[in-house]
C-alpha cells in the first residue's frame, strides 16, 4: 500500500468547498503554514504547487491522527480526509462510535472474561460466530478456526490441506499450486504461495520454491485472446502443471476468487472458477479460496443475491449442478471491520465430517486463536451488516461507483482498465491505451496518484504496483469504501480521485 501522507494547503483547495474539508480555508491556511510542528508541514522536500516535487520518493513523517468519524479521518493538523479505501478494505462500517452495538458487544465480553484458551474451553461467542458463518455458506462450510490476521488464516489453510492428505494416507501430496501476480500474506508459507515478485524478493532466500508452483494469473485485461481462447489457455496451463507434478503429489490449489492488491480488483473470466474446481475435484486436489480482501460482502452485486462470500456471486457453468464452494476458505479485513484483528479459516462440511467421524485434530494453534473478544466483535460487525441491510447498498453504490469512474476516467489516455465488483474497484494506469504498456516501476505512478489524492484532494485510495508483469510494473489504485457509503459520498470520492489523476498526468 502507498504511504498515507498528511494533507496541506494546495492550489486545488479552491476546488473543495470549506464544509468538505471540515475547516474554513483561512483557518486551514493558518494551521497548514504553522512551521512550529513537523506534522503541519510533513513534505519537507515537496511543494504543493509543483506536482513533480510532490511525487519525489522522499518519505515524510506520517500524519498524526486525531480521530476518525463516519467516512473521514481527522489529522491533528489540516483538513479532514475522505476515506475511499478503509485502509486495505478493512473499515467496512466506517469509523467512530456510530456502530455502538459493536462497541457494546466488545465491552460486554471484556466485562465477562477477556481470555480463555481454545485448548481449555469452548466459549459461546466463538460457537455463535461459527454457526453464523457456516449458515452464511448455506451449510457448505462446517467448521471455523478463528485467528487474528489474513496471513495466519492462509498459513493455516495450507497446513490443514497437507495434514488432511496425511490423514487419508497420502503424505506424498505436498505440492501447492497458486498463481503469479498473487499475494496471500506475509508469513513464510503464505508468502511462498504468493506470486507477487516485489513482495517476495527480499525474502526469496528462505521461501519454499520446491513445493510451491505458480500458474499464470487470470487477468483478462492483459490477454489478447478471446474469452473462450483465454479460458482454454489458462486451463491448459493448469492441466499441464498437474500432470508435470503428477496429480498424486498435489495437495491444494489456492487463489483469490477476485484478486485484490496484487492485480487490483480483477474478477475471473467467466467459467474459470467452475472449470478450475472441476479439475481439482477430478484429481483429488483441495481448492482453497483466499477471500481475505474480496469476501464478507464487499463484492456483492445487483445481479447476485447479496451473499457474503465472493464465490457465491458466481454461477456454476451451464449443465454443472455443483456450486463453486471451496474445500477451505480464508476471511479477514471486513470480517471484523477493524474493531479488533479478526480472521478465520473455514472448513468444508465434508472435511469437517471426516475430521469428526475419524477423530482427527488439526495440529495447529495460536495463543490468541478463538479469542472470545475477537469473536464478539466479528459477530457484532456481521449482525450490524445484516440489521442495517447493508449488502444491497454495497451492490447499489458499487454500481454507481463503477459507472461514475467509467464516465469520468474511462476516456483518459492513461487509464487502461476500470474493473471490479461491488465496492471493490480498481483503476489501472498505462502509458498507452492501445498497447497497454505499463509505466516503468521507478515512476511509481500509483504512488503518485495516491500521494496527490491525499495531499491535494483530501481523499484516501489504496495504491499498488506489480499487476502487469514479473518486473513489478503495473500501477493501480483501488477504491473500497465502507458498506454504508452514500451516493453523495461516492460522487465526491470519484470527483476527488479524478482531480488527482488529472493533476498527476499533467505533470508527467
């Protein structure tokens, strides 16, 4: 993610009404010109009137945050910042005390007991959360392991896949297949599964490159082939790798149904997930969905039934009576909305049944696994989403967000693609619409847009690189607002982002 930079006065302040900035312009100028604090002038090497200097690679001090409320951050110094990404798609209920039921649930649990080891006790908050999640999958999932980060959940999914095959007297199934230009976490196992070159590079000497294998990503924008030809090519690559390794040696395939930071909100080409699941089922390979970023309601659409999980929003191929449910699934980010660190590994009902009937226990555990307060927080977040009926709003506002971005930026000569689902939309920047050639990595175009957006337009978006090739090229910014965002706020986010994009490319 690009650095979150503080705001300052700029030549574009006149474009934003004083009530939008949350402070009258004359007062803002006073605060922002106050040289007594480093925080009031964090851009020591930058001047807001010079776009080139704004986008230098000096790293200023991060702003000190005073508070956050609704869909805005309030730094100690300077105007408020409109939050269009919730960090990394985390703050799905916005900020502050507006969701009192979540805070009340956390406080109630703290007053009851703050901790009980999963190895010693069962606790109601965890049991209730597990029941809720399994029911949200229409019973396709049957068990939950509650953790504290997406990386932990992914690491656990890989380990459970290996141990499951050992329980079935197939210890030779040790290979994991994932995709290039993917990102699954920071732990050694999850990073080994990741195919994002830049994020792997500093640690490649200790990553597992023997049992982890990477397929080409499913990124339709980057393919010159027709939809049918592209699907055939992707499936041929998977089939070839399966037979090269030999099916009996493969434990699992892991992927994000809709790719998050690594590609920038890229949905799969039609029938891809269905065909991939069919291949896995044929060869006894477990299918793992990493829905850490794209799941828990963020990618619901008006054409779907407002499901929580991304895979539920894709229909199976025609003539295929099976659904697209995975064997294992990871969730995080919007799962707990940032109130407490929350993630989970969900296990399919067939595997759960096997574990129960065969008396098998997963050899895995963390000190804070199945934490009662985390469970209380996550369950309250999910109940709030239900009570406030927010998933239809995700679909409605997501449709508006996509339309406005297409209308505003679709014809920009350096905007190559605008893609996504629900409130999970990416804007990719290119040197040429015709050739789709990415900018050099060193130009940090996504970072420039991010910094300019925060600095001059007071809107926070998520920036990422590496979506185009294995050299770290490919610039994208992601828009991922809270589920209760309004149409007015969506329009304001798009207006400010478009302003930042225009400013950056005027200066290149």
